[in-house]
């Protein structure tokens, strides 16, 4: 049987989907798993995936995988499931349940050759231990470059950099259009190179974006900050998950649809008196130490 599993969304969602693939293959070990994603590099060397196709690369797809074949389609969007909308379970569990797959693990996985590790490791040589950060997420085309609902507040990042920059080399994974910080080294590279760079780090300060899924795949416990989304849905127990303080300003949710807040950080939805009210910096220092 051909099992066709399509992933819509960003890098982090594709990394999470590797756990779904593992659960699928455990249930259907003799069948062929074909993954469709915008980020096929996530699935390189993955023993649970028989074929991975980039989104839109569908030449001869129908005769090769559909016509006169025994086929199972897994194309549904888990973000539209009630259990996900109400934040009742991990996304991987939702994904599996909606496709009648028994969920044995929610942990993602990535696979690298020794040559690949040796090649990329050279980029991250440092005479000091490395503190690796991802502070901002979202798509390049989003209007707001900083989202209060997802990103680490700038004053928190500034304080962490000041505290650790003498002792650590601070690598900051970000796009060129995202916020940069003094005394950090920006990392603009492929997701596979970034994953290998994280392997070289001693400490990791991350947020609800792709890097914390990669850290999980690489079995690297990290400090992860959460504001609107929940680690119950998108997180992992191996990390120190720090949740935002409860909102302290009334918000009437008149613009809310399936979630209470827009993850892009709509300024009209801001439920705090100040961004200084979101996190306690001492909690973050304690976790990093």
C-alpha cells in the first residue's frame, strides 16, 4: 500500500511530522510511506520514509502512486481538529488519531551522516562554550517583525546577552529580516547545518518555533519560553518549559476565531500592561544555569 502523508506549514511542523512518520511505519511496516512537504531536507536519511517529495514536485505522481494502487491518504489538517483547537493533546497525538494511527511517540527525529556532521561542525568552532538562541519566529512576509504572542521580548534577550556574552559565544539563529543583537553571532544557514550547530552548544534559549523541535530531535534539553501556545500541544517534557505570566489587562476576545490570540501578535490583542510583565528574568537565568 502507498501511504501518502502531506504536511502543510512551516519547518517546525515538518520536524514534528517525523514523529508521525515513525508511528505510521510502526503500524504499517511493509507499506510505502510517501511524504509531501515544503521542507524535504528534514526527512533526509529518515528510515521511516520511503520517498519524500517537495511541495509542488508532482511530475507523474498520479500514475506512480495513485492509479490502480492500494492507497491510504493522510492529507487532513490537524490544526482544524477540536482536540487541537481546545489544546487537549499534543499535535502529534491529534495527527495520529485523525488518521487511525496508534501514537507511540511524540518525539521528532532527524538523521545525519558522519560526513555531514564533520563538515558543518567546522562552522561552529569556538574557543568558548556556545549559547544557542532562537528568539523570533514566523514567516518572512509577516507585517510585524516582532510578535508579542510568540517571540522572546527584546529586554529579556538583551539581559541574557549581557549576562552570558563574556563567558559564552552566543549564536543567534535568525533570518536577515529579523531582530539582531549586539555581542551575538547571527546564524543564517540550512536547517540541517543549524541542527548540527546546536549539537555543539552547551546552553540553548529557544521559543515556540522550529529550533526547539530540532533540539528535541537531537536530544538536547533546552530552555523554551511559551506565551500564547502551550507546551502540552507543541512542546516536550525533556525541556525546561517556562510559561508566560497570566495576562493582567482585560481583553474581550472580539477578534478571536479558533484561538484566543493571533500568533502574529496583533497589537490590539496585547493582554499585558507591559512586556516586562510576560516573563520573570530570574526564572530564565535559573533554567539556563
